C-alpha cells in the first residue's frame, strides 16, 4: 500500500501521486479496491474515434462536393446528417453499457434507411454517395477501434466486422446494376473493405478464426 507522508493517508492501487496534494507517494503498490472500469475507458476511446470519423467524413463530403461539384443542398444535407449522426451515436456511447454492439447495428439501420430512401425517391445521389459513404464511415470506425483494442475487439465483435466488410463491397453491386452516376465512391468503399479484411487476416488471424468457428459451431 502506498502512503502520502504529507497528508498521512494510505492509498490502494498504483497511483504515483497523492490525489489530495499531488505529492509523490512512497511504498509499494497494492491492488485497487475496485477494478478498472474498462467500459468507461472504452467509451472514452470510442468518443474520440467518433469525433475523428465524423470530422473526416465532413471534410471528405466538402471535398467531393467541391470536386464534382455537387448541388449545395445535397452537401448541406449530408453534413447535417453527419452532425445529427454524431450526436445520436455519442448519446448511445454515453448511456449504453454495450455501446460497441449498438453502434455496429446502428450502421446497418442507416443502410436500411438509405435503401428505403432510394426506393421511394429513386434519387441516384443515395446510391452514388450516401450508401458508399455510410460503408466507409463504418469501416473507418472499425479500423480505428481495431487499432486501439486489437484482438479483444475482434473477439467480441467479429461477426459485425465481417458484416461491415461485406457491406463495404456491396456498393460494387450498385455499380454493376447501373444505379450510380459516379463509380469512384463505390470503388473506394470496396477498396477500403478489402484492405480492412487484409488487416484482419494479417494482424488478428487467430482471434478471427476462433470467432468464425464459434459462429458456425453455435
């Protein structure tokens, strides 16, 4: 147990400084009374990932809108949707105990909404930009979380990662059906999915194989 000579208190855990006076503690570290809150720690990382992905998606949207160029109302609508999406997912991460699973399913819900949107309006912007964009955001989110948590993330969420790989390749079907006006977003989504799958096979092969076996043996 560590001790602060200045405050005359003893502390459990592996703190280096006293939480009251910030003086350096003496003695040997002892196990903390309460375990580390891994959910809270994961939530903090996920919030940072969400902010990064949302910011990157906004920049890409503005860049594509300038490059193509896209009608300003479409660019503004996508930017507003990204901000609303950020606020909604942030609320999930803050209040849901198993937020990673909820967020993974949330991307599937977004794709379902986009599909219904296209079926109702027949707006080619949905198939050209929105659906590949959702796939890319999901893959970027997964990539950053995989880099942070590595094997533990694969062990808990392997089936969702594989779903995201398939969804990243799905825009190629839209290209084959002639439902897009510009092939680049769909090709970028497919490339990102392929690179992500390669990363899974190279860096987390053992965990991925173990989880796939569980899925088929269940």
